[in-house]
C-alpha cells in the first residue's frame, strides 16, 4: 500500500472531474442535456481504452457474464449524470457539487435497505444530521413566491435535479458494490460509458444542435477529462484503503469554488457553505466510523482465530 500516492491520485481525480464539470457547464446554455451526456460518455472511452490497452489485457478487462447487472448500473448512472448536468445548467458550479454531497448519506440508507448491511445508531445519527445540512443548502431554492404561491423557477428545478442526481449516484454505488464481487474494474467502467453513450444517443430525436469547431473541441476535452478522472479515481483505490481515500472527495468543493469564481464569477452564500460543511462533516464521520468498525472486526477475527498448537 502507498497511501500518499493513493491520496494524491484521489485529489487529482477530484480536480479533473471539477474541470470536466466546468468545461461542460459552459456548453449547457447552448445544447440539450442529452447531447452533453452523449459526448461526455463517448469521448471518455478514448483515454479508458488507451489505458486498458496499455495494461495489455484489453479483451479480458472488458469480458463479462453479467450483462443485466451492467445494464442496471448504466441505467441508474446515466440517469444520475443526466440530472447532474441538468442541475449544472441552472445552478452555480459549487452549489451543484455541494448538494451532490448528499450521495454518501443516501448510500448508508440504501446499503441498509438493499444490501442488508447493519447500520448502528452512530451512522443513523450522522445521516440525520447530514440531511439537516442538505435542507439548509436547499432552503434558498425552495422559497415560495408570496403572490404566486409557486417555487422560484429554474434554480429550484436545478436544486431538485441535483438532489435526485445524488440519489441516482448512491444507487449506482450500490450496484457497483454488487458488480465488484464478480466483475473487473475495467469492465464496470467500460460498459457504463458504452451504455451511457447509447442511452443518451436516444435523445437525438428530441432535437440536437450541430456543434461548431470550438464547441466540439470543448466536448472532446470534457469527455477526455471525464475518462482521465475515472482512471485516476480507479487507480487511487489500488494504493490506499477506501477509508483513507474517501474523505478527499470533499476537495471537489475547493476546486468548485475556485473554478466557479474564475470562470463564471460565482461566489457561494453563507447558507450554502454552512450546509455543505455540515454534510461534509457527517460524511467524514461516517468514513471514520466505518474505519473504526473495520479495525474492530479485524481484531475480533484475530482473537477468534485458532492459535498454533491450541
């Protein structure tokens, strides 16, 4: 294990994913979401296939006997990507990313319901406090207009899309956990990009716009950044345990604040920063708690194992 290298790759992947989001956000006003999802997924295959070929085992890396499992992961993940990009079109970059921090909290709930994992009071308490933070982040977007009685338009839709996207992201994580029992990492990522490209291509019937050379270059850059980010993320878990790597997901907020200010001139509100801090704090607590439980289980197994000559 090389924890420092793993952490470095995770932080770098967070930077690359944020650069991808910022790049594609510049296109959201001119192109439908389905078209953005298609180019992001299709061009992400380029670095992925190059990486798998470089490893020298391209055919075996994408071999699978679980097409149904990959399709389910692709359907959930593509829905989450679609909702995430829809949120980007309505919200500042940092707000969209911050609301997405609800995903690890939702994973705890889904793991208990679907995977029958045992979740103790500490983690349930953290999830409850975390959702208070989510409500704080959502509160500016859920104000009801006094005279019309309606919610405040596009930003509200964006906030709801970001929250629904977090649910889809959590569902995709659960499905990936199931797939990792029998499938290689290369196959999981490859089939996701293939299915995301195919599913988003179906939206062409709703009307796409032919990109000019400059916008096509941005689509290519955004897709390649997405593929590189996925490779860096995958590699980070080879060099350090999940409990060490996971907290550094929250470095995306640093990059989102930086790019949001430099590229779009957006600055976060105090309400958003307060909610994001609460959610990130509870997420970090859940990771720490998982690490402690892992150490306890390892100690119990060691104590229960038969001693030589016993």
